[in-house]
């Protein structure tokens, strides 16, 4: 018996080594190509009582896509903290916007600094903005003007999903200027705005023929499940596919 126990405790042969785990199999999955349906060819558009301009084959007019205008009755006032009592936005944006403002107010580098410069713009207001820039003595043509301002009917601002942000203390940096990117608020937005569902429509070096606008943020929701995010994402799908925002929210 003792001999048998000793035999069990010290087997004559070591058990076979376990077989090595099979190498993982990597399967390359190519994402399906994003299909952007062509816009119907549009007739030339009359601009500023100064002439006709033909949209390009991708539907852009002077670099800008056409956008639907959200009716004024749908819009809601932006939080008073932004300091612009004319600022109206799409209601779907409001919860994320309030969270963004609250987050900025607890960061000592930008607390109380965030403000709005421009929000929803109706088509007539956009016409004033675009055409006024040509008629104000500057000798810009349509294309030059469109580098800085969208023609009426082609501004993201008409959707109500866009805010041009500014800062209360720009240190001499005027509103809607590239120097905004170097202000504390400009830097804070670049680092934090996507967390609250905002992405930068016209990043530096974009190929859309629109200048870098570090102040112009559009809301698409921090995730697809956020109420109202999907309709917003649909509005900007064409622009974001052909000319990606940066920072951009994952789709
Ligand atoms: Zn803007």
C-alpha cells in the first residue's frame, strides 16, 4: 500500500506538455465604402443681384453645400451665459451645450470666458452677411467672399446646429479670427468640445475651399444614441464624408 501511494505521488513519467495555443487568426475587414448619393444637378443661382453662379457637380456653390433652414419657431434661446440674447439654436443641441458651458465654468483657465458670436442665421440674414461683405467697399468677387462666408441657402448656421464661439477676453484677438485658436477658450474648445457633441466644420487645411474657422462648431451629438443626434448627423453627412471635420465625432 505504501509502495502504491509512493508510486502515485511520484509518477514515473511527466504528463505531456499542453499543446501550444493556436495562433490568433486575423481577418482583415474592409469597411464598406461610404456612398454619398449625388445631389440633383441644380440650375445656376442668382446672388446679391450681381449675377448667376452655377453649382459644381458635387452640389456645392462656391465651396458650400446647400442646407435646409430650421424654422424660427423650432429654435430655442441659447443659455444666457453665452452673453448673446439673439442666439437661437436647435433644441436638440441644448442639453450638450449646457453641459459644455458648465464644464468650461469649472475650469479656471476659461471660467466665465465662453460666449457666442453667432448662432442660427436665417437665409435673409445670411444674404446680408454674404452680400454685405462684397458691397462694403472691398473688391472681393463671389469666390473670394465665399472663402470666408457661405452664400445664402448654403450656410451651416441656417440649420441651428452651429455656434460661432468667442471669448470675453481675447487679449486683442477679434471675433471670428484665426487667433481665436490660440486663446484659452479656443484651446479649451479644441480639447473638450467633442466630448459634448461638437465638431469643427472647417479645420485648418480643409480642402473645401473654406478658410480655417476655429470658432465655428457644429453639433452632431456625442453619440448616435443622443436624442436628436441622428438627424443632425444626416444634415452634415455629405459635408463630413467629403470634407471631414477635425476634431470629428466618430460616426
Ligand atoms: Zn460660423
